[in-house]
C-alpha cells in the first residue's frame, strides 16, 4: 500500500517510513552486508534522481550496481590492522562476498588513482553487469523480509519500498525496480538519519563477524570515509524512533540530549 498519495509526504509518514527501515535493520536476517549497501544505494539514488513530489521512481539496477561499487571500493582492500586480510562481509569465512571479489580486482591494483582508473575503465561495463546480476539474484527479494519465517520458509516480506517477484530466479532477470509512491521523497528528506542508522548497523555487523578487530576505532573511517553521515542532528528522530529508550540497554532516556547518538563512532 502506498505510503503517500498526494504531492508530498508528511512528518508522520516520514516517521512511519523510518520505523519500517528500522524494522529491516532490527528483524531482517543478515547473512552478508548486501542489505546495508542496498538501503544506502537506494537512498543515494533517491537523492540524485528523485524529487520531493511523492511520486514513484523507476530505478535502473545498473545505477544500483554503480552505488554498490562505490560503497565497497574501499572495503575491498586489506584492512590495515589485519595485514593482508579483507574484512569479512558475509558469514562464509572461506569465501569472500561476491561483490568484494569483483571490486577487489580493480580497487587494489595500485595506490595511485590514475593507475586504478586505467585498470578499471575498460572493464567497467562488465563489473557493473556482474554486480547488477548479484544484486538482482541475492538482494532484491530478501531486503524487505522481516520477522519470523512463515511455515518454516522465508520471513514475510513487507514490500513498502518496491515490489518484486517472489524468488531469486524470477528476480535475477530484472533490469529495474520502481520505488513506491512516497519512498523517494522519504529517502531524500531522511537521507542523513537513514545513512547514520545503516552505517552504524553495518559497522556493528562487521565487528561481530571479524572478532580479531577488537576495539579498533578506525573501522568506521575505513569503511565509510571521513565524510560519513553526521549523527548528532538526528537525536530527536532517533529518540522518537526508539521510544525514548537507549538502543543498547533499553533504559529510559530523559531527553534526546541525555545520551550519545552513536557508540561506534568516536
């Protein structure tokens, strides 16, 4: 059901949308970090290609693939404190995430930007195509699955962002998806808080699946760069979203200013 039918989205609709994004992060099954990348990619595309009218937005999956390449480009290099090791981005420790494998062929070629570009440019179309195929097959039909499994199968899909076929084989042939009415407008207006939430959960997932990192404080900067989303200004949104309680302890907060917005970013 569309979250908006008029020419704009209200504050109430934005908060309802943010709660559903939070539900994906809280209740979704994450066997890799692809869902985090998908949420950030769609949000970035909504900002650059959408508008605030509340209309639906057709999204070319090649554009989503380009966003994936940007997001994983730096993460496809060895993490400094791990020697030659890459950060694990999926649960199969013996097998790096497919997108990481694809991007690493180019991002690790050289420390020089020009040399990397020369290596990447001739194969860009192939990289985007393979990344798109991975997204279509492995991410599209899983992103909006939340809650417990239905009859021992997959969790029920809350398709509030876009519609899609019911299985991986059917999704694999898609070249585009359509963001539902109101989605692009919400993503545009909430871009900062969505990015802050997703980046925090992504970093948390990586820490949990890379135990040798310990309390390394450089992780977020390595993953998202120095320009990662500022979070202090979203305290009031997060306070309301979390019903005035600390995300970690569940204890009541006296006000939006009574705690830190993000425990992961120093």
